[in-house]
């Protein structure tokens, strides 16, 4: 939570804004393995992170993909807005913007938040307990979207309603 002081002197606790990228190429999804130094160490995650000041959400997701994977990329569309205050796996109450992103060329190495990057076939994903945050649910929702096109962006998704197998 962010503590903020307003013009009238009142304090408020605000939520962070994060961006995540669903990067897919040739029916494979790009996941990063998180460094031991950061939250959810050793788990796989979608590339993403906190939005910087004076940065739009789509600019932030492109920056995060570059930092965490080394890939230049391009936003295809906004996939999901996660705005529920009670995320099942993260007590920070982030507001998240999840984008579908196309990878271009890999121009650098991942930053120190990431131990390694991995391409997984969409039918052979890591197990749910090895995936960080709510990212396994996001990936399952993406698979569901591929099977039965869902109007985007998705804004009213409740992860507890999604089964482990799609």
C-alpha cells in the first residue's frame, strides 16, 4: 500500500498499479523465473511490474518486458484489468493491467530480478504451485479466451470461479 497525503491534510492508503504481459509466439508463452532476492523467489511469472511515475500502462508493460526478458515488444491489446481489492495471492491490493504483447527481437539480457526466461508450450505449463502471484489464473483465462473468444478487456473476472484445468 502507498500512503499519500492529500491537499486537505488527510492521509489515505492507495493501491499500486502494475502491468503484466502475456507474451505468446508460436503457441508458446514467455515466463520469467523470479530471482531469489525478490518476492515469490524461484517461481515462474508473467513479465511485469510496477508502473513508474509519468508512464502510461502500455509504456510500462513494454519497459517491463524489455527489462525482465530482454525482448523489445509491441502491445497488441489490453487483455484484463484486475481491480478487485482482495487478490487471492497478493495482500498489496495492486490494480493490474494485463496486456497481450508480441515479442520482437531480444536485444539484451534480463535484469537482476530474473534468474532466467522460459518459453512454455501453452499445453505444457508449469504446475500452479510453481507460478507466482495470480499469474496461473491469468494464463488459464487467456487459454479460455483462445477457446471461446471473450470480449476484451476482461474486468469482472473472479479467479475462484476458474477450475485448475481449462
